[in-house]
């Protein structure tokens, strides 16, 4: 039987970066050496951040090169179960993988529907600008839209609002699903699902349990927000709407763009006005270098 031959590793010549490092070590000034050590520590910090928080950590440091260097080894934890082979964009991230089918019926779009009917949302500070943009689009499209599709879109916009509230108010103390339901003005079954998906239990000194937000929770939550934002926009978000999200979520545009890329969305950085700034293609194309996860068990 023939056996596969394995090439012995060949020692590579020192890279430009390695050569530069040796020269700085030997001949560099104290200032250059301090800068080199600071760069080393920065990269160590990124590795320590772990796969769950690596993207966010690197973006906060403001270095795209560092972001590309981070290996997301546990990528499935950021995302709901998805279909990477379907050619139907609506089935790449099915809504029931974000909220189970038996809970979708708990979502009510009546409050937003009343605002659409009254045309009362454009300048309401209680509504996120991205949600208001979605309601405006829905009002324009309503006449040619089936009633069940209209109601479904309202439910999804309502759910998106809950997720955005959780992201923006992540430091709000939550002791139970009832607490979160009251904070979000959401049905308790929905709040309970979101609580266990996007927060973690922490036992405080008194022995009570609080539900806190970790770095991994924040990354997963923002990825889900990106998915829902695409879903309510027919999987193509115009630049005018995309520009509203960073202010709504109180984050940097680059951080938002990075998370859209992590879910496999395509960014058009030259878009303007009503041109598409971000879209989802099918079949799903994940970022290069990221491990394509297999089928996930629904939580």
C-alpha cells in the first residue's frame, strides 16, 4: 500500500517584521523599544479577549489589521442556527431560529401598527430611528402588501426593538424574566427567551441571582440585531437606513459593519442615499478565514 508523503517543514527566512524587531532590540532608542513592547502587549490582550469578545475588543482598539488577525474559533456561538446552502435569502437565518415558532405568536405589532396608521413615528424620541425608517417604508408599501405579511413585518420590527433595547440598556439590573419584560414592555415568554439567550446568571453576595451581560452576549446580541435589521429590510439595507443604526445603538459605525460582516452580509462602503449599503446573499458566504460551523442545536 502506498502511504502519503508528508513534507518536512522548511525553516522560513525571517520576515520583514521579524528583522525590524531584531534591529529595534539591538539598536533602537528607548522610545522605539517602549512602542514595540506596547504593540506586543496589545496583541496579547487581543488573544486574551477570547473568541467571544475578540472582534469587539479589536474594533475598540481601532485597528483593522488586528481584526483580521483574530481567529474566530467559536463562531457558531455568535449566531442562531442557519442554512448555508439555501438560495432563498429568507431561509438563511429563519426567524424561528431567533425566536422559537411557539413564541412568535406572543409577538404583537399592534402598537407599531397604530403608529403606522396614524403616521406617528417620524419624530418620536421613544422609537429608534432605524425602526421609524422601517415603519415609514412599511406605510409606503402597505397598499400592495398582503395583510399577513404586513402584520409579520410589524412583529419583526417589534422584536428588533426589544433586542436593540437590550443592547443599549445592557447595564440595567435584571433579577428575573419579569424584570426584563417590564424593562422592554415585552410579553414575559419573549423576555424569558431573550434573558436566557443573551444574559448570564451571576450569584451576588446576598445569594440572589442577577442576569448580567458578558462580552460574548454582546457580540451575539449585536449579530442577531444585524440579522433582524436585514430581515425587516428585505435583506438589503439602504445607506440612509444603515446610517441610523450606529447612533441608535450608541456604537461606532466600524463596529456595526464588522458584525454585519460576521453574519456573512456584504458591505458596499461606497453607497450613498438610497443605494444598498449592506445586503445578505444566498447561498451564505462567510468571512474568509472563519471556520464554517456545522448544524447547531437550537437553544
